[in-house]
C-alpha cells in the first residue's frame, strides 16, 4: 500500500476509534438546555417541553421580565434559570453559558430561537432594517453557536445545537427580503456547523416552522397585520388562513415546534445532523400561494 494511503487508513481508524468512544446522546432527563428567545412563543413552548421531559433549562431572553416569568413557571431555580441575554451581545451570551455551568454543571443542548421580523417590501426596506434583522438572527445565532461550540468542546461529551429557522429561509414569501435572507443565513449555518462540529459529536439541526400565529409575539407585534394585508385577510382570521393553506388543514402551534426539538434531541435521531425538519403542516411540500 502506498504511504499516503496507509496514512489515510490510519487516520480514519483513529477517527473511528475516537467516535466509538463518544458517548451516545444523553437522555433529556439528564440534560441542560439553553434556549434563546424563551420568554415568549415558540421558545417558551420549547423550554416548557424540555423541562417536562426532565431537562434543566436556561431561559435566555433580552426581555428580563418575560424570562423571569417563564423560568418561575417552570418550577424555579432547580429546573429553570432566567438569563438576560441580547443575542447581539457577546458578553451577555458568555455570561449566560457561565451561569448555566454554575447552576447546572454544564450545557449540552442549545436552541437558537430568538428572532424578530422587520420585513417590508424591498423598496421600503432600509439599511437599518436589514442590519437589525441580520444582527439578531444571522449574527446572533452565529455568536450563540460559537459560544455553545466552545463549551461543548471543553465538556467533550457531544451535544446538540438546534436552529429555529423558517420555511421563509428556503422558499420565497412576499415582501420578505430582510427576514427571509436572515433565515437563509441560519439555514446554511446549520449545514456549515454540522460539518465543522460533527467530529466533536455535536449534532446541528434546524426546524422550519410556518404560520405559528397564536402565541407568537412576532405576529402580535406588527408582522401579523402586515401578513394579513399581504394575503388580504382580516388579522383575526390569519391563523385560520394559514391552517387552510396547509396540506393537513391544521394550525401550527408553538407546541408543535417544540415537539420537533424533542424529536431531534431525545436520542432516537442520534445519527442525524445538518437536517431541517419542516413544522408547517405540509406547506413547504406543495406548490401553494
Ligand atoms: P416571539 O416574538 O413570541 O418570540 C421571540 C422571542 O425572542 C421574544 O421573547 C423576544 O424577546 C426574543 N428576542 C428578540 N430579539 C432578541 C435578542 N436580540 N436577544 C434575545 N432575545 C431576543 O416570536 P416567535 O414566533 O415565537 O418566534 C420565535 C422564533 O421562531 C423566531 O426566530 C422566528 O423567526 C421563528 N419562526 C417563527 C415562525 C412563526 O410562524 N411564528 C415561523 C418560522 C420561524
């Protein structure tokens, strides 16, 4: 065998042996999660589900009162810790990870969920709109993942990073340039980090929800009115409109997104990384308006 080939085989044997030593995913009941944007909507539902499965959770949000309220409702300091984190702030992110390690001994599941939507038609989208949108969703999730990777690598036990991305990062919706582009950035972060962190046993996957109207602060805070105008339906009928355009004729709720995070991290999908799971009752599977 040529020298180069011998080296290749030895190298892969070494890598294989390393991977064989890597422990399988820990059961959720023994895990510690950090969920960004967990003070509301989808993030809150994810935090609730993970605690219901026995995990300890850091409820990270830039809205301190919301984070405190969610954490208090999850059984208090033994199970949930509120952390004031603006995902655009590197120091606040690092501090939240340090707090998690202090309180619960480590972190092995990180959910990039914090988000806003400032999307408008192209001509009305300012440079500031673009920067704000990307600072929170593209840059913010990159910063959180970078800190997560540092902590996960130091622990040497593998782990999970989950992005709450969007159908809008894959398919073009109307008047959606800033939000859609930032979600597409997140979608590619999933693949890039799955490739870069796979050797550490860290899985990186995405969940692509669509039309989660009820419970969503994004929808209540102006996005809903804007979407209602785009689709020509009254805002109070938006949930119903989204449900009717799905293949399953079902409204998507925050809990359905939390179910997908559970499925990705509970252990059964131990060999899945770089994947995006749609939670959209079938919208992305069909050619619909
Ligand atoms: P939401 O407004 O209810 O929750 C978002 C949370 O993120 C809020 O608690 C907010 O305070 C927090 N947040 C915003 N900016 C932050 C920052 N800089 N740092 C830390 N926290 C910050 O909205 P939601 O609908 O639950 O959305 C959650 C995520 O799901 C977002 O990333 C959103 O883009 C994504 N998503 C939502 C839908 C939907 O239909 N609602 C669809 C696809 C994707």
